[in-house]
C-alpha cells in the first residue's frame, strides 16, 4: 500500500477515534449504527464522496483486524456500502493543447528548461503517475531512453515507453543533469532539483503549476492531467482499452473506462459543432 494511502487512512482513523470519544464510545466497541452516523455526519459536512468512501475503507480494515485477532466477534462495517460518487471527467489537454503546453519550457524559462521539458514529456508520453516519474532512476531507463521499468501502485512493475519527443527531451536533459551533479554519484534519480537533490512531489507540482499559469486558459492543469491526456489521446486514436489499462498500470478495467466517457464527450462536441440542427 502506498505511503500516502497509509497516511490518509491514519488520519481517517484518528478522526473516527475523536468522533467516538465525543460520544463516550471506544472505537473498538462501536456498532454499525455508530459507524453509520459517523459516515452520515461526514456527508452532512460536505465531505467529498471519495473522502467518505476512503474513510469507510479504513474502518473496514480496522474492524477486520479486530475480528481476525479476536478483539471482537463482528465487523460493524459489513453491511455498509460506499456512497455513490458523481462521475467527473478528469482534466486533460487535447492533442494540440498538449503540444503547446509541452513547448512552454522552451519559451517560458522558469528554473531549468531542459529538466522541466523532460519531466513534462516523460509523464505525458509514458502516462506516468507523478510518483512513478519521480522514482525513476537511471538504472530503470533503457540505454537509448526509449522506455523504462517503473514500480506502480501495489508494487506492480510494468514497462513504459517514451515517444520520440519524450526521448529527445530526456536525452537533452541528461548532460545538464550530469553537470549539475558533477562528482556526486549518490543521486540516482532521473529528475533532480536545482540543488542536485531528488526532485520532490511538491517541487514537480509547483513546476507544472507555474507553466499552467503561463499557458492559454489551462490554469487547472496539474501533473495527473498529463497522465489523463496520455490515456485520452490513446483512446481517441483507437487504442484498445485493455492496452490502455496495461500502459497505465490500472488494476481494474473500470478505472480505465472513465476515458471512454471522455471520448464520448469529444464525439458530442464534434456533433454539436458539425450538425446544422444540433
């Protein structure tokens, strides 16, 4: 399980513990009605469906643990179902918009143009999660930078491939990276900061956010938008959904199916613009 997920579950369990304390209940003794009321309160507070369902997942795991080790006989979450989350299309860029965005580091130098362009193109052309991009090491890369091996969610390894533009951007960045590190051989991560340390998630998000501010009406673009764009463009190009699933490293096909909705929205736009009575 990812470190961020574990941290989120810890926060959820601490919040539930505080809720139980206010009701003079020990969390390990709570019943189904107590959990139902807690979930109901989260909804009334305006918490997003995904946040509520994540908290419920954390509680399911907590009570499974208690039952497994004989601390209680029943699991009060067994009859509780996730609340329905509204379907929202992920933010993404169309093909021409992505081309404009990827070229920004050459025009709008913020900190390190070569590194920034390589980062954007690596995430987009291989459909990487930001955590996967930042964990890439030189040893994970193919010698010609046409692809790499990444470790995704659930410690699942998969092969990814870089486009020709992505490969060129990475190859152009590598000499500058080497010059920045000079004799320091302790840093093996592909993407590094101006100080020669592994680039952090916050740093990468800031970089892409700064370019988003300079793009044409795409201020809401973030690292995951580049991954969404990768999947959308493959689907628009007729790529089989199961191939897209494999390239993204999705465990479930249902996770990938959101991009079919994106494709349908594009078809609707084309129809509205082309049909005389639409």
